[in-house]
C-alpha cells in the first residue's frame, strides 16, 4: 500500500490513524436529514453491532464529539460531588482535570508517567480515600504506552469501593484488545473513532450500564449536549440522537463495524498482538528500550525511549519516505517516539514501514 514519497504519509501515529479507502468511500454517501427513516435504519443497524463490540446487553451509543466529551459526560452525569481518577500519564490526568473543571472533588490515585496500573496499589489507595461515587481509569495511557489489566483493576475497585461506578477510558484499545463491558462490571466505557476503530476523528462510542443511568437520573445539572439520559433515551427508544449527528461518520462506523465482524474480533486482537511483538523486536534490535516495563506493554501503541538520539530528524526522514511516526507526548517529546500499530494496519504493511525505518536509521548512522 505504501510507497516512498507517497503523500500524505501513512499514519502510524497513535491517532488519528490510517483510514481504508472503503471507509472514506462510505463517508461520501449522500447526507440525509437526521429525522429521516434512512437515519433511523442506520442507527438500528449500528446499535447491535456496537453492543457486540463492547460485549454488552445494556446501552451503547454514538456521540458526535471526540472521546474527551464522553469524559465530561461521565462525570457530569454520574458524579454529584466526589469521585476518584487513577492517573499515570497525560490523558488520565486530563480526565481528572475534566472532573475538577466540572466542579467535582477529584481524588487522584497517582502513578508515575510510564507506570502501568497496579490493582493492589489502587485497592489500597481507594480504601483510604473515603467514599467516592465513581472511579475512572485509562486502559491504555496513549501518552506513555502503558496498558493495564482492565478486569483486574475493575475487581480491585469493586473490593475497595463496592458502591462506586466504574468508568473506563478504552480510547486506544477498544477494537484492538479484548474488552468485556458486562462481564467486567463496567458502568461507563468510552472510545474515540480515530484509534483502533480506524475511522476519521469526530465521533465517539460509549457503553452505559443500567446502574449508571439509574444514578444519572437523580443527578442535577447534567448539562444538555452530554446528558447521557437524553442520549440513551433517544437512541434506545427512537433510534435517533437529540442533536444533529455526524451523519456521514455514522455511515463509516456502520461499514467498519461490519468489516470488523467479518475479520472477527479475536483475529483482530491477534493481529494487534502480532504487530506489537514485531515492533518490539525491531525497536530492541535498534536499542530503543520500551518506555514501560512488563507486563504493561501495549498491544496497540508502542512508546520507545530514545536517549540522545535525534528523534525529530528520524521522524522528518520517515515522513519523506511516506510514513508518519510520532514524537514523545508532552514532557516525553524529544525523549521517546511512538508508533500506533492499531486499527486497519496489517503486519505486511508494518514490515514495509520497518524496512524503510531500518534504511533511514542506517543512513543516520544508527
Ligand atoms: C487514552 C486517551 N483518552 C482520551 C483521549 C482524548 O480523546 P479525543 O482526542 O478523541 O477527545 C485520547 C486522545 O488521544 C487518548 O489517547
């Protein structure tokens, strides 16, 4: 698929990611009014596939906004006064800040950047924290590439705070790694379109538990656009959305959900693991150590430390050769680089990109 000099470069950044031509074609279908039967049929087509993606029999829906909006909705609708947010990098810290900016007391269970989430430490901290209405954490900290065991953390939270709602950011793992909303007892899960779903940015998918919606009905000041009660009622009963949705992105989502089911989620997860191992071997061979320790390596996003290596030049030369990688995120800029090997990238295309990276590194004297 990729050729040196191709423009725009193939995106291996941790989102937005490469979008297949078939999906771009689906976006080009005629835009229709959002109160038409065509739109209702589209929502009806998406709904059961979304439930299968999240593995839930409860509620799941699409919002016409990126994942951060769902962070805000989870806190506004599920928390009246006090919640806890586990942090281990830029995005989880962003979710905690979202809670604070919505005026909710936010207890931080803080880990260092690059650390994976240790369930035992979370359990201990939450036992000391006093009652919280919800606990949020990020399954894959895209800023550091730390991937945590979602089920083990859910179990730990349940033991420490049995009444707290469980919020999980699955932004850079959903459709790239196993996820079981009902079985793991999650109350809100959210993911953006531009990551493992391999769609253009602009929408997010969420799953909501009955328990969450029961609580949300009692919460005052949920706001308008991200009021999950309004969103879930319209989605479940009318197969519609309260405000004008991103109609053409819904076409693309419907198409992609079907394509992922044809591939099979298990096969998709294996493909992501295969690409993780390949990137790992390649980076080790070049002396770029993983920024995160075992067992927290991510199946979807690699983050490799580059100590003293001119990462900006490497990235610029890769772009000239048709492939875009990412510099380190936030305070890791210049100290690490990131590869998003998720979505619809294939191992063969990865080999192609790594062969080019080998050549670029050789020319840089590495
Ligand atoms: C783990 C994680 N959570 C949340 C976000 C924010 O998502 P969005 O940019 O779709 O609002 C990102 C974005 O990269 C992310 O990686």
